[in-house]
C-alpha cells in the first residue's frame, strides 16, 4: 500500500451504498485516504433517500453523480469493496478485495436507508483503522 491508501467502493448503480460509503470515508479520513466510488451500470442520479439520510448526519452528497466502474479505478486502488450487490471488479495482484453484504436502499424511503447508512459507517470506521494504523478514526 502507498503512503496514502486508496479505496474504491463499487455497487451496480453507484447511487446508494457506494456513495454513502465513499462519503463516510471522506468525512472520517479527510485527506488521509484517497476515495473513489463507481458502478457497473451507473444510475442517472444518487438515490434521494441516501442523500437525505446522509444529510441527517451532516454529510452532503447531493452534488455527487454516479460514475462508471473502470479498470483504471480498480488498478489505482489499494482496496476494492463491493457492496453485496454481486458486482465483480477486475482482479489485479496486490489489491485487497472485500464484499460488504448490505441491503440495497433502492426504492426505499429514508426510514429504511438510515440503518444501512449506520451499518456502512461502522464498516468504514473498521476499515479506516486497518488502512491507517495509529491514526484516529
């Protein structure tokens, strides 16, 4: 891993789980970690319930847009995390691959998205401790 670790969050539409995960990691890590998110079939916009759920905890993802998963994004990342959606990333030697089994917030209101948001935060906090040893999360 380089001095500044890099993490890529992937879900199919890059509209909910991966956007929330990227926002949490950016919020908690600041400039200590390079953060990316992408999807194999990006949606047209970020899930409004995810936007609202993150706004409730003081994180604004309203300006984010879903992005296409590319081989370069995977190659440039130290850790690639799929979000329990069956997506696969191109496999490169030396990369760490994780799959976080998370419910899909698509089609659900903010009430259903809050527990997903909170679970993602816990996972991101654990990841941050692993990839930035000795740093405070």
